[in-house]
């Protein structure tokens, strides 16, 4: 009887009972299995990095992380199933097929981040309103990467069985154990190592290079005898070309990023830095060029009309009663604090923003600190670089005025800051007779979202007075297609606010308060009536477990 586990004589090929031949390896079966499982580990780590990179970049560029994660993950999982079925045709040439799959995956996955960022920068149509191109590109990359990663497992199963035959259950257990551990390492490496140290573009390029080296080394080193001489030469040249393309892209990544940034923000970028949580960009701020502040590619401060926005946000709440103690939620640029300090009688201002880099910029950048009136140098102002929600949960201080200068409601990250639970914490922080004012996004463009915020505040036990002010809406996309600014592309032209207190507050301005130019009590009351005409009845409040800001 022939022992199926006995090594084949030199020059011969062992054969299993089902007609499949044992692989001719340059090492023993034990070492061969270890090398294959190591390859599974590395490929799984790379695959998860590609997946997380697509989710992170799409969320950063599009917002609404739940939607983007759902699109990427569902498309990739579906494509993995299709890829697994398609790989059945390659089992007879498993080594060559696996080498080709890894080469293609390294190229597609490695370049995916640059391609998506280029689509965002040079088309400006990320939401797909006109062409749908960038969103289709995201789906296309998810589909391609899913197909290729799905094809890996059947091919690797075939290769590991050809080294040493074992029962199917044992082979699957070994393979998936290595796969899951690799996914764990890739999943932890991306947010804690690759993203903060290298950024999204370089991380994807490096992952592609590792993928190409691992796949090529496994096939050309361990299973080279399964390929013809021509096949080995083709695979080697293809891998070297892919590595060359990825290396060239890595060398040019800084120039590419600068060019893309200019396409997004224009040619007057003064400061661009990536903090732990967001990208912060300052443009202008020189004679003849107003200062603009962008956070994650979206305009947050427009130097041409920010005085009107911040005056409308701050002064109605400050004029309605005591204002010695003021809490600003968000407002890391210092502009809301500037308006607060214009009122006599202010004794303490606490500003809560999660990004310490924005605080540093507001203190030390000459143009931004001049625009905020050096508010953070005032000894009455205390800054806290903390998560706003968590800070409210901990504090036991009470305030006469709370000002919520936060990003527009809608994305998953901001939905927490417009929830009933958040406003319940804010209500707890209000002193007797205290007022809350909330920036709730544009009224005319997104009335359902605006009135959902109003319903949510009322559900937290506060009475509300809605109002709006004409102007350029904050938080829109930095630039539109063809290089047009958001204003030229027809961005929303108003800001919506909600003044709230334990009893319904009166919208007024202090008769002897700061000079506010075009912002008058009569104009505010007229804008309040205009906002009331847009009311959407019957809306339910938004909560942490049931956010309702997706339109």
C-alpha cells in the first residue's frame, strides 16, 4: 500500500487519490504550510486595510459614515461571493491564478485612494448630483477589490491542500484562523499606525506594495515549479511593474496632494494640516483676500460673511437676560467667543471643541487670531479640547447662555450633537432663566432637517423660537465642478437658528448692546416669520439610537 503522506521520489510528482498532484516544493510540507498560512495572514491584513481605507475616505469626502460604510461593505461582501465562485475555474492552475489575483489586487487597492481623492478634487461632484461619477467610482473600487479578495480563499485552499492533504474541516479551520488574525492586525494597524503616521494615500500605496511582495514571493518562491518558465517571467515582470507604479506614486504623492488641494480650495492655501480627527485648511487672510477656514473639505468660516453668521448666532441669546457665564459648544475658531466678549458683564466663557490643533491655530495664526479678536488671549476664556457630548455629561457647572456652534446636522458624527439626549444634557447645564441657541443648518434648502432639530429640542423639555438669516450657508462643499465656488454653484443662501429656554424665549436684541450693522431686531422678527412659514409638521425627535437627519 502506498502511503499518501510519503514524499515523492526525486523528479517524480506525488498524486492524491482524486487525481490532484501534490505540489513540488523547495521546502518540506510543514514549512510549506507555514508559508502559505503566513501569506493568508498578510493578504487578509491588506484586504481589510483596503476596505477601511475606502470607508474612511468616502466618509471624509462625502460625510454620513453609516451610509458610506454600508455601501462599501455590502458591495464588497457581495463581490467576494462572486469572486469565490469565479475562482473555481482557476483551481486547476491555482498558483498562477493566485499570483495574478494578488498582482491585480495590489494595483487596484494601492491606487484606489488616489483615484477617489482625484475624483473629489477635480470633479467637485462628489454627491453625484450631476454625473454620479465619483460615487460610481467608489462602488467600482469596492466591487473590484471584493472580487479579487473573494477569489483568494478558494485558491489558497487548493494550494494548502496540495502541500499536505487533510480533511476539509481542518483545512478550513487553519485557513480561516490565519485569515481572521490577519484581519485583526490590519484592522488595528490602519487607525492606530498607518493613518496617523502615513495618511490615507501613502497607507494605501504601502499596503499595495506589501500585497504584491507577499503574493509574488509565495508563488514564485514556494510554487514556482507549478508555473512554466514563461509564466514565472510574466508574473515577475507584472509584479515589478506594479511595484514600480506604486513607488512612483509614493514619490509623487506630496505633489499630487498639493495639486488636489489647490483644485479643491483654490491657489491661496496658507495652512493645511491633518490633525487626529480632521483636515484643517486656511486660505486667504492676506490683503484683498478674505480668510476662509475649511474642515474636512467643507467650508466652516467664510471671511466675507462670517460676522453676520456669528452675530445672528450669539447676540439674540446674549440679549435675552443674564449672560455672565457662557458656554460655547464647538467654536474652536474663536469667532463665537469674540462676539460673546462684546457684551459687558461676561465673567467666564468655556469653549469646548475636540480638536486642540484648531485651538492652537486660532491662537497663533496671525490672520485667524486677528479675525477672532484674540479672544483666546482673554483671561475670561477657558478652552477645553474634549468631546462635547462627554464634557456635558461630566460637568456640573451651569450657564446663563449656551451657544451650539456645531457642524450642520446630517452626518453620523454630527447627529449625536443634535440628539434628544444631547439637548437633555444641555438643558441640565442651563441656569434658571438660561438660554440655548443652536445652529441648525439652512432652512430653505433642508427644512425637514431644520424642523427635526426643533422637534428634538422641544422633546428635551425646552421651548423654541426659530429664526433664519440670509447669507451663505456654512458647511457646504469647498468647490464645485469646473472650479466654481460654492456660492457660484448655487449653495444654500441662509442660516437657520433655534433659540430655546425652559419657557419659550422672545427673539430680541439688546437696545444698548453692541453695534451689529445689518442685524436688527425688526429684521430678526421678519426672518423668524419667514422661517415659520417653512415648518414641516409631525416630525419625530432624533435620538442616539434613532437618528433622523438623513434626507
